C-alpha cells in the first residue's frame, strides 16, 4: 500500500521538522501531524515555519526589572474630574505602535475594566480601553463622582499585552 508508506514517511518527516525547531511555543500533537500528513509533508513544514515567522511573531520577552506605574496617582487617592493621569515606565522603552520591537511598547489606560490583560492578548480599543500608540506619557479622563479603578497596561507594537508584570492598578475616588 504505497499510500500508507507515504503517510508514515510524512509523519516521520513532520516530527523531525518539529523536533528540530527552536520555537518552543509550538507543540505538535499527533492530531496536527496526522492532519498535515493527510495532505503532504511539505505543507506541514510550510505551516509550521509560518507559525514561527510571519504574522504570528512571538510576543517579545518582558525584561525582568521592567514595570509601569502611575506617576501622580496613589492607591486610594481622592481627586477631581477631569483626572490627570501621568504614565510611568521603567526597564523597557517607550515607542510608538506599529513595528514589533523587542524591549519596547506603549501605554494603555483601562478605566473600570480589567486588572491586567493576559500576556499576548491584544488590548481591545473602546471607551474603557484607551491606547496611547503615539508614545504619549499621560492623559486626562473625565469620570463621574464615585469610586473608579484605573489600570495601566503596557503592550507591544501590535497592542499585545505584556501581561500582569507590566500592569498597575489604582483605585481612586472622584469627588
Ligand atoms: Cu495599543
């Protein structure tokens, strides 16, 4: 049965290709290898290498000492609206959105939203998820009187969150 031999060979080639890969984030299950083998081994290889390159560039690593912080707002602060918010960052560069540059990113301000966005997840863009892709270092937000939660979230050039390490939340009260 030539077909069976071909499938077995394709599977084996696929496994070798995956084992040689340095992309630790991709795991090949028997299912995907088998699915690829149904077509042919070259398409499996192409698929595998596309994953590691092109449009799914891995999220750049977060420098160990990098952090973000509110320069002018302390936890529990009582403030007036509009609320001035100054963004602080250290240990990682501030850059405009666009290219994915390792060791850099831009700020996002989440208003009464998440405490942080999981690493690798694109920060959505709406009235409570504000992007500062021009490398801005602050803003003013208009908030109703009462308690509010503000979160800074740093993300890479294509707005993928750097996760909890590069986030900071403060709870404030607007008078
Ligand atoms: Cu962004």
